[in-house]
C-alpha cells in the first residue's frame, strides 16, 4: 500500500474515532433514562439532606426543621412586592408596594404576628392599607379559593359541602368523614384577630388545607379584609342610618 493511501486511512480512522464522543453526547442528549447522570464535578448534585420532621444532631434541640427566629430577616425580604397586583395594575404598582424594613414589620406582614415578651402574638389589625380595591381583590380571591367550601356568603355551605351532604343522605360511603366548613360570619371567626385568620389561610387548620402556595401574602390579607366585610354585611342596621340611595330603593 502506498504511503499516501495508508496515511489517508489513518487520518480517516482518527477522524471517525474523534467523532464518537460527540455522537454519544448527541444520543444521550435526546434520550431518556431513570438512571441519574454521572457527574465528574459533583457540586451539589449529591449531598446529605433532611426530610421534613426528621431529627438533626447538628442543633441542640435535635430539630432538623428550623423555626423562624423572631426579629430576623432574610436578605430577599427587605423589599416585598405584591407581584399579582403589579401585573394586574402595571401603571399603579407603587400603591401596592410594601417595603419591609424591620424584623417587626416582617413578623406583622409575613407571619401575622408580633413579638410580645418573647412570644409570638397574632396582630389584631391588617398591617397594610385597607382600600376598596384591596377588599374587591379579596372578594375575587375568596370566590376562587374559599367559596367551594365556605359558600358565597361565607356561611359554610358551599357547593362541595352540598354535594357531600347529598352523598351522605344517599348513604354513600364516598361521603367519608367530611366536616362542614366553618361559618366565617359567625362569632367563632368574628372574635379571631386578623392575624389569626391570616394564619389559618396561610397554614391551614384541622381538616382545612394551607393556601400559602396558592395565594400571595397581600392577597391573603385581602381575603381577611373581605371576610370582615362579609361579617359586617350580616349586622342589622337601622333604616335611618342607611344612605339615601339605599333608603329610596327600599321604599
């Protein structure tokens, strides 16, 4: 074999060998597997972690889940913006902008609490300005997340509760152990502080699920404001205290 021909085959073989890694990469890029990828540089791909409610010998109290330290703030919490309102009203977002500048303000807005003698205590008033637009937004969020169980009037007889009652009346086992939702206009909720209602929306209570992942912080406070409006709507008011426009319609 001539030297030129031999060199041609050698170079060709080397080129083909050099293309093999790229071919493997191309195939792997568009293939699926249940086997974890191999990482030469591990970074944080594989690292020890604790599952919720597990013990940890690192801390003196053996708790792996660390509680919020009252009066402290994460860096990203110095400025909190209600992004839902910013998107809904892009030209007027500053009215719904809440700048958190202290640990106490963080506790009130984000947790619905204040620190009293070293103990957390629910605040009694909504910590952001309560405007007509906030209440209307609360009504919108309430209709989406709360009415299926609590009903449009908040009295606990939403469509889900009505459906389960029909199943129960028919003797169906699908009714399960359903518990009728609370009457949000009743005394049990009326006497709750605003921070307590906010906490229930955030973290849930008894058989009610938490909504902190579905409802932003300011919208939770908007729902609290609307719940208070529902409670006020059930109070009896003397006719002479009603606005003239309402009195004329009643006549």
